[in-house]
C-alpha cells in the first residue's frame, strides 16, 4: 500500500466550525468519531478535508486547524434550504431510514443537489495530485464520485455511506435513482455499514444501470467497482481513558447519588425521529403505570441533542417527546424522585462519559440506524463489565453486538419485558455479556475501520 499517497477527505461538514465574527472569527475543531479517525491518517499522509462550514454565503479561506488542512465549500442560503434541509434531509434521510416518515420529492431540489455535488467535486479535483486517495462520505455527496471521475479519470475514489442503504422497494421511489447510482458507481470502492446495505446497493445497481457482477464486485462502463461492508466503530481507547479519569468517576458517583441510588436507565440520541425516543418512553410509561417498575426504584434519563429543527418531522418528534415526558412525570414523580430527566442539549464529552458510567441500563432503540455509536461508546466505558445494553435489531450495531439484549422497538410488549429483564439482570450475567461486548469494541475500533477502508482503496 503506498504509505504516503495524499488523502483527500470529502464530507458534507468540515471537522471544525467558525466561532465569532469578522476578524476575530476562529476555527474550532469539532469533536467526533470521524475526526478522531481521520486526524492521525491525515497527519501521517498529509492531505486535506473538503467540506461545508455550516453557514450561508461565500466559503471562508483555506485554513489549518491542528493537523487538519481545511478547504471550505460555500453554500448560498437557497442551497442550504434546497440541497441540505431539502434533498438531503427531507428526501434522502427519511427514505434511506425505511421511510419512517414520508420522504418528500421536489423537482426543484434535485438541481441544487447536483450543483452542490459539482462544487465539492471541483474542490476535490483542485486538491487532487497524482496518486492521491479520495474518500467521499455519506448521502449528501453521492454524485461526487462520478463528477470527480469525469475530471480525473485515473483517480482512486472511495465512498462510504454512514446511513443504511434502502431496499429496492424504497430506493425505486426516487425519480433520480439511476443518476444517483451512476454517481456512486464513479467510485472504485463503495462501502456500507452492513452486508445488508451492500446487498441492497448491488441489487439496485444491477436493476437500474448497466452494472453487472457479484455481491462484491461490479463492472460498469469498463471499470470494476468493489462493494464492501465496513462497519464504523469508535475511538475505543479514548473512551476507556476518559472513563478511567478520577474526575469522571467522581462525577458518575455524584450523578447516582443525586438520583437517590435508583436504577438508572439512559438514552442518548440526536432528537431525530429515526431514534425511536417516543416508543422507548411509552414502554417505560406503561411499566410505571402497571407498577411493574416504580419511580421509587428506577429513573430514566434522556439526553436529546437538538438537531435539524427546521426540517419537517423534527418539531413533531420534539413535541411528542416533551408531552410524553411531561405526562410520565405528572403521574409518577415525587419530590426528589423525578421519573424522567430530560436534557434537550448537548453534554460535554466528559459529562457524557460520566452518564455512561452512571447508567445501569443503556437504551438504544432506533427504528433504523446505520450503525449507532452510542451503543459502542457505552460498552467501551464499562470497564468493570457491569451494565446492560438494550439494542434495537434495526441498528447496524446489532450485527456486531450480539450479546446485547436485542429488541424490535415497535414490539412494545417485548420491549417492556426486555427493559425489566435488563433492570433485574444479575451481576454475573451482566459481566458475562458485557465482557464479550467489550472485547468486540476493543477488537475493532475506528482506526481499524479507516485502515481497512483505505487498504481496500489503495489496492
Ligand atoms: C450517523 C448515523 C452512524 C450524542 N450526544 C452527545 C454526544 N453525542 C455523540 C455520541 C456519538 C454521536 O454523537 C452520535 O452518533 P450516532 O452513531 O449515535 O448517530 P448519528 O449522529 O445519527 O450518526 C449513525 C454514524 O453516523 C457514524 O457512521 O453510526 O448510524 O446515523 O458519538 O457520543 N456527544 C457529546 N455530548 C452529547 O450530549 N459530546
């Protein structure tokens, strides 16, 4: 593998954001798994990160933040609405998540999607040098592989989809389905979170384009394209280190004390309709109502990070969650013993880890999720092997974390039984399961993920 070929990361968002205005504006590095994974690779090989800074208007000048060289792509106000809020998050996001809410199709959103993808492809072509590896990320940029290949026919281009790739029955709805597939087929390597997504892709590629081949390799217009499952993971040792900090341990003990020593159930999600927060709350509400559980003995914490608030569906989900939390507390809380603590905000990383340490049961019950890193982070933090993970079958993570208690989040009765099983699980059973889960996230961390992808691309 050419160790020193330059890497060009192309992702919708830059790994840093602008804070402040005018001459005092500064770049601040955003935390996150993808940044942790890419930073060492970029530091070793050199390269750039191409992305949007999240604002509307002309792109800020190229900048360097730590070892990251940033090249910003600018979006106009109307592109933010039509490309990002529109085609990406109102058409593709719900459709790719099993159409859990109805995706909207507007002809006027396709052209901006294409125009923004062209701008990303141009920016990538500008940074490209012979031998560079180009790694394009996610559903916002599915046209970039082809658009870049048109300009740099010999380039090595890889694409990774962070969200699920839907089955034919849903993908077929998209009026621009073959254009999107041809866009993706511009890559040399196309990778997905799960084998099921990879198979869905191969099926539709063969149906709606002239691509031919097997589950692992397609040929299209004289080129060959490798298709892979390459599940993402977390920076496991960073989470382990944070969880071992005395200040974080003290904070976890303090949280447990403040919760009056009750059994702690925790949910941590972006406030997104795919994450299944309302059904999770409903299961808990019924358990309290039937007196299977009591707010004297258990407490639920739900961290819900605000997300995409102008996109249809998000406001309704927020309202539903907040009404349910209000109802549960109205009927079950007592002074000093609130039944559900609801935080609609993002916590600092160390605070989040303290909550992972304080939680007896982690509830990760999305209706559909590409992977779900929260599940892996919880497991990584549980160094004493206690704690129970309740995990939706519809999260990509369920393919690997087989020793979690797997649930169908729409089957409320089973979800209730599983929550009770988790609350009552004996310590020795917890240890047996958690030890196996932990060995999984240690065996395969985010650095292995990026290495595996880049090795395939460099071949
Ligand atoms: C997409 C796919 C796929 C959450 N709350 C706080 C906080 N977080 C961090 C978590 C975790 C990340 O956000 C969420 O990642 P997920 O994987 O759970 O979900 P998505 O945002 O939907 O990500 C998903 C992922 O891409 C990667 O490929 O797994 O399926 O949908 O890292 O820790 N971080 C902090 N405070 C919080 O309150 N600091």
